[in-house]
């Protein structure tokens, strides 16, 4: 591809006692006659931690280093500022994290990338699952995946499946297992990789999933190695407990259409799973709260039929009274237990689904969390499902973790109903409650979580710890819990000799794997606790997790893997001897990419190296001359443009509302400055258009501390100080300076305004031909010195005066060939965005200058706080 050939790629996995150690090695060569940029990007499971990375170029190895995030970022930015190649770990997709790095290599040179990551495989539905993303993006001469499994308990079943596996490729997968060992090999030839005969496209594009389980002669298995232990607990053949489920469902207006249809579809499937011993109920919340029944109802065939009719009739209305809905569910479940409506030996859960943020009743997240935690009092778990990207997922996750549950994001795709049903399936078969695994306190330290509210059939509990005495070689564990008919209580023992005997196959052992498994599990649980913690507790948990991450070289949310390789920009022979057309193509290639700091550095270095004037192309001129001073603005229909200086890039979105709506753009309670804008439409709206074009026809800027108001329309400007009013026309240039106000008007073009010591604003006048049959004159607003407003500033524009970070991933062709789509991670939301251009009219009010930005769809959903209708106000002031 583009002169770069990947001639070898190998994925080597070793799984020992559910702990997977994976090494991805990729080798590439530059077949061209000029320097080329070689990319290495890998999708890894979200539950995995990267532990090592290196790249070898012409025999010289450049290792990656794992550092605390701030230190890694500093190293990364320092490398970029010098024009060096640098790479960092990035997030991507539902199930994966993306690691990306690129490097320039000379003609005929070779590069080898090697990445190592580790993860503890989770057991669900009776199987452990390992997921491998397969996407070499081209035919690879030597491609191989090899998975070796060693389980001292023995392997009972081994399966492998791939979303890209055709009938021809099915025969290429080799699978063997016996006793304690399992092996999977996949090594397709070049011809087998092709999508068709003589094609150059690779058929290897999808997911390869390995599933297996182990033999269980006892409910648990203990392993002891070098002062550390791991305890696996997964009893089988226990009777299922009756369950009491309350579904709390968001039916606000934002759930209308596809989302509520998929919710109904999932609930109907879930009703089919309920057993006659189960109890259930539905609570719906919009602006008001509605219940299907006043108490929990037994899942008899008659009641289930009635419930299906109710579910089919669920529709959307109103806003989002999340607090009222969830509190009604908690009160109902509490009353059912206190009134002995539900069996004493049963498992109770609340499952809440929402797609928005609370805006009726109590809407403060911290206040809701406090009330919910106090009402539940640890009696049962709360599971929060966040549908789509408009939810405050951090709030949902924190509230779930505080109440012994988990949060799960439901992605708004065609399989959303299956995602909902799949989550329910995970928690639909409880077999134990109030489970505790107790270890001798005088022998053990640094124990991971050992008490669990529920244990679900087909899952597994893993507890790890270390001995106070490294030479101790035996352990006794007491297990207690509540089952469907009686209490569970027994003792299990293990010694180091039994483990050593089981692990005589040293080829399967990678380092101190039990110790690393303990560290992995400890870090994972510290990070989980940290989500719900505050203040000093949060600082302590952060410090502990960071210390372990650095000690065991794990890339976690607190650390980053950064790799840098010096680039010699003064010796780019591959470009220097080429004519200007080649250089032009090189610049266009850079401009076509998402404009990261690295791309910006390359633009600068190329321009400097070849003494190119900024006017070389309009786009290069604009990027080099203007990007460092971009400001947040709104103009046009209305197009919001958000400068992100640290990314040397911009985000943009439109707001689609009816003429007459007034939008709050900026609101700073500290400086007293507010900016609102009233929309106007075209003279003759297009009846065929789904969305009417709208523009700002009136802007109101006020400083309440100075009792100062400015009203701007395309016809006039009115300044009101107390009861005094001063009017100006756009036909004249003018300057007004008085206490707390500076106003400069450029005839028929723009005005600049500064109120007090706060931000400055530029308002651009857009005039059309007076007899234009369709369009009207309108205004655009540009902010300057936004850092002079306070940290409490908000509004559709104001919220972006604070730093915002985002990551762009998986760029791919969109519906418009000229505008690629991509995945953007921002505010913990995953959005589909489109690369486009918006007009900046500051320098050229008549024609504007096209600037590149990432366009966020659906009225900025997922980028703005809340939803756009939250910003509609009643009047201009």
C-alpha cells in the first residue's frame, strides 16, 4: 500500500490460568524510492493492559516507555515540537482500545513493530473469551495467529470463530486440545487471504474469538506461586434463585423513534425469559413517573401476557425525571421486601435505562447519587444502562458502582436491542447472594475484592493476594453464601507443591504470572473504586493504582505508553530532489489528515525547509497563519466552530431550531456577561426541506454588573446604559468609549465590543441583495480573549471556553467521497463525525475563508453538555 509492504505479521498468545500474554509482531519494508510514513495501529480489548512496545529500524531498536500520563504527554509534545515521530495509546470502539504509532523510514529500509499486552479473561455464559482484532489492511506474505492455552484444571471445550472466516478460510484454522493443553493456529496463504482470484484486497478484516472452559471437579481452584495466590470460584449445578427485577425506563422525548422501538423489542424478549417464580414491574419516567403495577407482580403466564401488551404500548413523552423514576423503583422494591411480597431467598436488582440527563425534579447528579445510595443501603445492585451519547455516563457509572452494580453503554446501532438483551442475560441467572471468600487475616495482605452481592451462573469470581511470609506454601479459605434453599459454607485448601506439580510445562509460563495477575486485578479494582471516590480517598486510590501501574509496566488510564524516534528533517533526500509537483502532493497529503500536532509540525518543517511562502496554497496559508489564533464562533445557519488550540484543530456543529427561538450562547455569572441570539429564517421557507435554514437576526449582549445592554440587528446597534440609550447605524464607522464599554464599528462590515474586563466580541454583518427572493441579512459572532471570562462560564459557546480534549480514530470513507467520517472520543462519548469545512468571516466578511473541522451531527449531541433545547431562553435579555 503506497509503496509500503507488510511482509510479516504474527500474533502469538499464551494463556495460562485465564491470564493471557499476547505479542503482536509486524514487519514492513519501504519498497519505494523515497522516505515513507509507516503506520502501525492495533485494536486491543478494552480490558487489556499494554505492557511493552518497541520498534526496530535498520537494526536499531527504539523502546516504548510507560510513564505517568502528564510525563508521557510532556515527552510526546517535546518530540512533536522537534519534528520527531511520537505515538500514544488511544481509545476506540465498543470493545477495543487503539494503539497507533507511525514512523518515517528511508527507501528500501525495514521496520519491525512489537507490542505486548496482557489481560485476565472473564468467564461469561460458561466460557472464557479472548478477542483478537484482525485487520492487516493488505495482503501479508507471512501471516499467522497462534494461541496456546494451558489450564492446570484441564480444558473441557475449545471453540474458535471469526466474523471474516469464509468456507475457504474455515479449513485454514487448526484446533487441537487434550487434557490441560489447547492450541489454535491460523496461517492463510496469500491466495487464501484474497477476496477473489487475483484481487489485491485482503479478506482478513474482522474479529477472531477464542472460547473455552475448564474442568471443574470442585467449585473452586487455588494456585500458589512465589508468595502470591489466585483463587478461582465458579460452582456449577446449583439451583437458580428466584429474581425480583424492576425495569426503570426513560420515555422522554429524546427516546422517540428507533430508541424506544429497540427498547420495546428488548423488553419483549426479556419477558420471555422470566420464570414463574420471578417477580417484576416496569416504571416509566418522562416529565412524570408512571408504573405498570403498584407493586411487584409474579411472572405468571397471565401476568406476562398483560405485561407484553403494556410494553407494546410504551411511547415517549415529556422530559427526563430520572430521580423520580429511580426512587420510585427503589421504594417499590424496599416495600416488597418489607411486606414479604417476594421470597426471602431471592435476588433483587434494578435495571435503569436512560438516553439523556436529568432535567425534571432533582437534576443535580451528586444530589441524586446521595439519595439513591441512602435509599438502597447496599441491599441489592443497581445496573445503569446509558443509551447513546447524550447521557452523563460518568454519573451513571458512579451511581451504579456505589450500589454494587455496573454501568454499561448501549451503542445506538441496529443491534441495540440485542445489546440490551445481552446485558440482561448476564444478570438473569443468580445462584448465590451475599457471597464471601474469607482468608486468614494474619497470613494475607493486599487482598483483592472478596465479597460479592450476587453470583451469576456461568460467571467466575477471581480473588488474588499475597502472603505476609513469602515462604508460606499453603492456604485455607472459608466460603459462605446464600443459595436458593440453604446457606453455602465450606472450606478449601491448597499448597504450593500441588500448583508446582500442575505447572511442570514451563514453556507455558511467562514470568511471575500469578504476581502479574494479582497486580492486574488490583489495579483494575482500584480504578473502579476511584470512580465513585472523592477527596482524599480518591487521591489515595489514584496514588496506589499509579504506583502499581508503573511498577508492573501496565498502560492504564493513569499511565501512557509513549515511543519516540528522532526524525532528521534536514536530510529528507526523498523529497528534496523532487520537483514542486511532488512537494505539492506531499503537502496535500498532510492536509488531508486529521490536523494533529504532528501534522502541524510537519507542515511547519516542510515550509521552513523549502522556504515556501505562506501563500503556497490557501489552505496552507490559513493553517500556518491563522490556526494559533483561532477563536470560538457562531455564524451562518448557525454553524458553531470550536477552536481546540492544543490540537491545532477545530470542532463544529449546527443547531437546527425554528425562527424566533432565542439561544443562550454565553453566560458568565461571575463577570455578569451574557450573550443570547434570536434566530430568523429565510423569507420563503422551502416547504420540501426537512430543516429550515435559520440565522442570527438579533444578538443581545449584557453585563449586569455594569447595567449595560447591547442590542445588535442587521439594521442598527443600540447601547443601553441604565435608562440611557444610544443608537448607531451600520452605514457609518464609529467609536464609542465610556465607562466599562469600548465599541468600534467598521462600516457595513463588523463591530468589535469589549465590556468591562471580560472577553471581547466581534459581530460580523452579512448583507444580501435587498430584493433577494429568499435570504435575509444576518449576523455572526466571534469571541476574543475568552480566557478573561470565569471558569463558571457556560452556554452553547461559553462551555467551550474551557479546555476540551478529543481523540480522532478509525478515519474511513463517508457518504460524501470528499468528506471522510471518523470516530471521535470526547467527554467519554463515542461519536461518528465528518471531516468538513466551515466559513470563517473575520478576515473576509463577504466570502469568508474555509477552515477544516470535525463536524458533530445531531445538534452537537455528545459534544455539548445536555441537549440543545436546554439552551433555549425566553427572551433576548
